[in-house]
């Protein structure tokens, strides 16, 4: 049979068409492996496993990397064509696929995304792309009112695997399918309200008329109201924009409904409103960030005093150990300390309105990362499209938006910087996107920022670039010459070297080799192991002097991924301590995309509060994954709450313990260095949930003070218990004494 490959359309429309026009594909027949016959409509798949398609297969207990197939049996009612004004095309929406796919309709290939490693092809993941295929009826062998076979061949290179992240469907295209509601703009906040621009876009070849309604719902009370109704004329290719305004209030959600005049069909977009809890920083000075810093004798020391307040600020530090100097205008402490020991330094920050003081402990010894790393990593936004300009843009935005004043320090380049081949002497080089790596490192250091890089113990990285196998010493020397402060070392192709050996020694070996190479350098390089928790890495990570270790597969910006990763870290609490941190992966707030195509995170505002709260309680490294230059007011508020960050950066270095769990909610408690405890309560359900915390049942004894950390507000009346109604997938974070 001749195979026809139609063009792929990754479309923004079609995701919210009225459900009568869709056939949802929530279950399929599933089989691991790869046989050509599995695309045929005549193949008997009755013995195959039935699987859900709304979540990835690894979340359904299938631990498998490689090829697999999904087969859908779809009866297409002829009424779908009759009811369509256009009558010429189908839409097949498959949500997200980890990693690549090929799509067959009744045995004919109709689309593909990503490149599978077939016949020696250069494998290329596409897990970050949403799958929408546009299939002309003239090219299909359609069986109206009878069974049709939609077969999906999938390749998973690691991680979640298969189809997930949305509800797949097949639909007949109509005028409404080429209309979209663009809600991607961010809300801007004033003291009590939030405003954003919402656009209706017409991609039809004809003009379209219709009505846009805007409704607001208070989810806590259940009350709804229509706040606007707009008659719109959309020329072909035209856009109309309206400004939506509402309160800055917890629990509100907006709904946009566009009804097309000719057919009466409509599209609907729900838009949970973000709400800002973090108060603005005071105009008087306040010192933030880590209260302890580790460095090895003779290694370069770099510490930026993180402080907010009306600028200009003057920074002071005394007594400074011999070998260190302070820039009083920037707050950057730099130099080298030769003698081992603990040094107590009094930090002072002044402006015209006041003064702040705090102690900093510098421990000169063998241990780095006395508090979890805080910074930015390029992967979750740029993926392999990262460039030096994009890195510098996010670094500059980290400074300009004031994140550096809250303790965010590292700027880490992930995969995609490496040259195609090594230099003649075996050293690693950069590709054209990074013309001056040392210059970039020097620029970061001059602004008080630290510089991170990425590699693999295998021959190739996950993105197919050069790894460090058999060149560890050379690469470590190169990192030193560039001024690198952080290495993320990603397992990737080393699995081919290890083969079927799953012993602990097989997992330890490549990381021990790089450890020795790093320790031989005359500078400190934070060592981050990225091997997804294999071989219980938390048990042996300290043996290779790792500062943190990934405990899971890659995170994605969905509640399912956040839940699966975040809420199983409690089992590892005993293994976290200063210099040794469990790492459940990077942050997924803000605009992400794992490519050049950025979009707003799919997490709701409440889920984002849960994300930052949980990662702070878990003493996890905090690495921003979005493009900071595009960071909006809400995301900035999530990442600049100093009282929440202080829980993560607490010098005692304890990871929170899970002290209560049922199907509805969980409670975590973290012991802090000042004797107080941080508490996080998390609603795991999709409805509002009233909870009551009894201090005695949590073994807290007599509680004298309770503080809401997100609101930075003391609770006035202290009883033997505390009650609150949690939002769906929401949280509250308290500090009690």
C-alpha cells in the first residue's frame, strides 16, 4: 500500500470545540514492541492490553523505554460530516507524546512528529510538542458509520512514555476550528486588580462574525457572573483584542466563550486567574539568601549579598577573612581563603531609610552547597535551541527583575552548547551558538552570578551532543578555564556502556571518574548527578562527593507529573543534609516549552503555589526553568517570597517529613534551625477541601505563634487547632513556634 505523509499542523485551535463535535479517545489497545503489521486495519489486536490515553503509560505501571503502539477503534458517524459546513477535513488531537510518534489511519501514514532511531536515523525527541494532525478527507480511506483504525507508533527514549497530558479526540473540522481564543498574555497586577489582553483569532479564508462572552466565577462561593459581551467582526486572518479586568483575589476563574454566528458552534477557554499573596518587599533594607556558604581552601570564593530595599544600597561585611574583598556598591564578596575553619561575618546593608544586619557563616573545608542551589537552568524553556544570547538575556533579567536580591545565583547552561567534534588535542569546544564561553563566565561572575554547564558520562548527551567518556580530565580542565561553578552530569548514553549491569558499582563508576577530575581542579565545581534515581543514588551520591542527585525522571508542567514526582520524595528525607540534596528536578512555573516555542505553564495558579511550597519544604535545589526575560508579575511573586525561600535555605538542612497522608490531603513538617517548624498542607483533590490541623496530633505541643508564610502575616488567635479550606491542588504554608 502506498503511504501518504501529510503535513503536520501544530495548531492552537481545535482544543476546546464543543464536545458534540468530538469523539474522545480516552482508551486504546496497547502493546510494547514494533511490528509493521500493527498499522494494518486488518490486524487482530483483541489480545492487547487496554490502556488509558489521558496519562502516560509509566504512570499506569508500565516501566518501559522503546517502541510501542496504540490502536483506536473509531466508528465515525456520517452525521459529523453532515453537520460540518466545510466537510473536508478531520482533526486528530493526541495531546503530548513522550517522545516521538507516527500516525496511521486505516493503514495509511498520515503524520509524524520527532525522529525515531529507525535504520540508524538521528533520534530527536519531540515530547514538548502538542500533537494536532489535520487530515484531508480526500486523502483518507474513510469508513463512515463503521470501524476505522487509528494506529499510533510511539518511541520513548526515557521518562513518562506514550500518550498523556490531555484528552485525545478526533473531530470533523468546521469554521469554528479555525477560530482560536488567545489567552497567552499575562495578567498585570495593581494593588487590588489584575488585567490582561485576550484575543480572538480568525484563521479561516473567510470573514467571521460572532459573540465573545466573558464570565467570572468565584470558585469558593460558586457564584458566577457575565462581565462582558462583545460583538466581533473578524476579517480573514484578523484578530480582535479585548482587555479583561478582575480582582486580585484567590479562587477566581474566567471563561471566554466565542459563538460563531453562521453555525452557532462555539469554543470555550477556561482561564484560572492567578492571585498574588507575596507582599511587596519593604523600602527599608532586608538581607535575604543563604546564611552559610562553603568553599574549599584556596578555591575562588564568590558570594553576592542578597538584599532588597530602595536603592542605592551600601553593603558592608566585617570582619572579612584574609584573602576576601567586598565591593561596597554591589555587595559582591570575592577572593580566596587559604586557612580552614568557620568564619563569622557580620553583613550590613544601608540605605537612606534604614539599616539591616545579619550574620554569614563561611565554612572553609571540604563541603560545598551548605544550602540547596538556587538559580536558573536553560532546559525547560529553551531545550536544544539554547544560545549564549538567550542565557545572557535570562541572566540579565534575573538581575533587572531583582531575583538576585532574593538569593537566586546560578545560571546553568543545559544541553546544546557542545561542538560537533572534539579538537585535535581531544579537548571539548563549543558550537557557533556559544562563541565565547569564558567571556560569558567572566560576565556572570562580574555580576555576582555563578556559572553552570552540562555534560554526560557517556559518549553522547541526551540531545546527541558530545559527552565526556574517556575525556573527563580534559573536560574538567576546560570547565575550570571557563570559570564553571556547577556541572550537571546526565546519564544518557552511558546506559549503552553499562549494558545490562545494574549493580551499584555500575552506577557509581562513571560518576566517580568525573568526581576525581573535578576535585583535581583549583576551583570548586558543584556536582549534580542526573541519573533519575537509579540504584538508589541517594545512598551512594555522597560517596562520589555529589552535592545533589536527581531522584526521578524529567518533570513536565502537568499536575500528574508534579504529583507523581513531588509527593513521593518523603521516602528520601533521611538522605538530605547540608551539601547533599535530593533533587526532584527543575521548576515548571512561568513560560516553558523545552524549545523555542514557549507557552504558559499548564499548572493552575494553586498548583504553582503547591510546587514552590513543596520544593521549599523538601530542601530541593530551586532551579527556575522558564525564560526570566518573559517572567510575569505572578511568577515573579512566587519566586521572591523571602520567607518561603528561607525555609528552603534553612541552614539546618533538614528535609520535611510527611506526618499525615490520606487520599484527600497530606501534611509535611520541616524542622528549622531557629527551633521553629515549617508546615505544608496540600489538597490532592479537585474540589475545595476543609482541613483542621490539631497541634497535639502533629506532636507540636503548645503552639505560641503561627505565621502564614505566603502572606507573611501572623495569625492573631492561637487555639489548639487551626482550620482552613484548601483550593483544589492547593496549599497553605505555616511557620509555628
